[in-house]
């Protein structure tokens, strides 16, 4: 694990604020190949149950990242204003260029579904589909990690750290080798109580998450370091939302005994919440290289022996 710590430390370079180049990155000349487009991972006709896959040209046995978009649990999609800002194809192109097969799913959002558990069910289906089909796209089904931005960060860390959450969705222990949270929401209760604007508490947090006890149960933070969860990589921008900075700092405290072995932290100078995904693949990108390095090292087959 010292190797991973050194790799990630080398990625902590000073970032400069740049204009958004995600659209350029999505369509630039690249070694990445979009090997699947608009493929159903559940055969129920729901447009939200579809995904895209990006792979390095000629990939074979490559690490795999399932990237889950954010949007406050109520907006966004795997192709979010892609013709304007490039999301989230820019993530797929950038990570594939770094040797990582990347799966980018859509999933049902509030109010189409009324509970986070329904979103986790969708992501469980994505994981099962990926495990069963990713070899055709050059990925190794034994080298899968999850990554998510913002609300997506809450979903992937909760799914991977909650006892039995994967098992209840038909996913065997050990399938997920690691989790990367990008500007994630890890303390749902604290975020709900400090909602900005305050009307969001009544319009989103309370109907989606329910009581304070349920908000606490949907918070990955209390589980960090207390369960037998996969290694974690957590990233945040210096100019991120206050709640994301608070949760990042709280997570770093909770995971301090595991830091450098099973928990890794990257704080990127100058990045806003939006920069953390919009700049993936650009000249100043530090998120993509950190996630790709984590995926390569944490899933290295040599670690299984």
C-alpha cells in the first residue's frame, strides 16, 4: 500500500483554475473507444436503466471504474448536457486514456423513486451487469471499483460500506475492490440540517430520506473505518461546498488509523464542486489521474497473492 500512497502523493500538484474544457475532452482525439452506447442493464424499458462503456483501445484485463454521476439525487444523467459541457463522456474518455475501462450508468432519481434504496438497487444491477459482461469490453471482472461525484459519492460509499448492502443485491463479498468518493456527501443528517436554501430540507431531504434516524442510516460517515469495507479514496476541492469540505474533514478524522493503507485523501487546490468533474481530462486535471492510479494499484492482481 506504500506504493499507492506514493503514487497519490505524486498527484498532489498545485492546480490552477481554468475554463471548462470538458466538452473538448469528450470529443478530442483519443485512444479511448466507446465500446457500448445506450445499453440496457435492466430489460424493463426504463431509459434510466441504461449505460455507456469506454475502454482503452485493445484493452485486455484492464481495471474497471463504475462512475456514478451526482445531481442532488434529483437531476443529472450519464449524458448530461453532453453537447454543451461534455458530461459525463469526458470522464469515460479520460479514464480510458489512462488504461481504465469505465462504465457510466444512468439511474432512477427522485421523485421517480421515493427512496435512496431504489437508487442503490439500480446501482446493484449495474454492478451485476458489469461483472457479467465487462470482459467483452477489455475489463477484468475481478478488478472493479466504484466512483461517484457529489450525491453519487454518497451512493457508492454507502453501498460499499453498509453491512450486507451488496449481498442483498446479489453481489458477492469482494467483488468491489475499492471506492472513490469525489466531493461526496457522507453525513446526510448534518447536510439536511444545514440545507441551503433551507426549503430544500422540506422539498428534498425530508421526503427522500425521512426521519433523522433514517438520515443517519443513509450516512456513510459513521461506517467509515468500522466495517470491513473496501479501500477508500476521497477527493475534495479547496473551493468546494462547505458541506463537502466538512464531510471530507470528518471522514479523514474517522479513517485516520487507515490512512496510507486502506484510506487515501486528495484535496485539490482551487477546485470548485463543479470543477471536480468538469475538468476531468483537461491539462489541470488531478481527479482523473488519482482515480485511475487508485483503480490500477488497488485492483492489481499481485495483491491477491
